[in-house]
C-alpha cells in the first residue's frame, strides 16, 4: 500500500520550559533529536505543546526552533486554529512562512458555531495558504464525517483529519466510510487507541513525545501484519503510561515531561500555569510508574 506524505507516528512535542517559565530551546532541540532518532515519521507543535499558553512571539519562537532542529529530516505540523477566522489565517500564514510542512486546524471552540460556520472557516484558511491542512476533530469542536467530506471537496489543501471525538473508534470507522478516499485519518488522544484506529483505517497517530520508539515499534509490527506483536508491545510499554496520563485534567503534561526528564531528554518538567496540582497519591503513582518504565534516571546533558 502506498502511504501518503504524512503518515505513521507523528508525536506532538511538549514544550520544555526553564523554571522561570522561559522556553528552553536547548531542551526542545534535544527533544526533536530524541524523537527523530527513534524513527518517527513527523513531529507536531499543537495543543499538547501548551501552544494555547504562548504569546505571539513564543508561538513563532517554538515553531522556528522545531523547524531548525528537525532540519528537514521529518515533516513538521503546526497547529494554527483559533477562535476567529482572521486570527487562524494569521497563524496559518505565519507557520507556512516559517517553513511548516502542514497545518493542523482546530475548529473555533470559544463560542458554539454551526457546521456551516465551521465550513466557511476552513474554506477561508484553505484559500490563504498553500500547504496541506489537517482538520482536527475534538470533543469541544467536533467535525462530523459529512462535514469533513464537504470541506475536503471544497478545499485543495485539506488532505488529513485527526479524529479525537469520543468514542474514537466508532468515529474513525464512520470517518473512513464517509471520507476515507479523500482524507488520510490520524488518531490522537495520546495514542491510546492506536491499534484499534489502524484496524479501522487510520494511517497514523499523533501521540505524546515521551515514548516515540515504542509507538514506532507498534506501527512497524502492525504494518508487517503482526498485530499480536503490536498489541504485546503496546500493552507492555504504552498502556501503563496512558492509564494514568489520559484521565481528566491536564496531568499528562507533568507526567510526560517527568518521563522525559527521567530519560535525560529535557532539563525539567515545569508546566505553565494554570495547571492541575497533583494530589500526593497521584504524584506517588506517577513516580512509581516512571521508575518502572525508566529504572535508571539519566542526567540532562544537552
């Protein structure tokens, strides 16, 4: 089977910060190298990067840092959705100018909007740029299979969709049936349903970036037809982390950053405010789990 340009494991990068909240570019570049060395097929800057907490200058800073660090080795996806069409167009143009290879565009979510308004939003963005667009279907801004197909038919750059509306597996099946010949389907939600999504027609996932080699191993096993090996590896490595990381709230930021600190990939696990304060039991569970996954901590060396 011929794969599209964007496929496979495309982790969403967390953003490493210094303790005072400044972006740690050295750690971020190291994180890019860590993921590429693991064999990922692309990288993303998106909601999992805390992009919604960035200033305009920081959005540009992180995008530029990631693109420079990747050096063309893998495609870079940047989230450019916004609450307003004009703002989303501005973000999209800036990302394209910076060298992003594709845009991931979440629908407006601040106020309820109709399907027709979402359609018009995507058409306006599509007309303003010349690089591929990934529709983002999320619980707070769902994109139905019918709407996705309508947008894809009207937009020359819309080629992908990331499905995250629950129940994810059912939505992937419906999306594949309605628009699978027009849109390449990606899963999200931390990669929790990676195997189930691939069974239903997804050609990739956008998980967190703390376990890239494990996601690549699952992808490789599934692509060669060994689903049993894919399942065994997923359950042994990824499921343990996701069991805690995908619960409500935003503890996944702290959890994945702590795992990356323990691996020696980034300097510290600072998460920008506002963020969920971990209760003592959860903090202990995370520490025990990370010790199990990475028995010997590694010191960051840049």
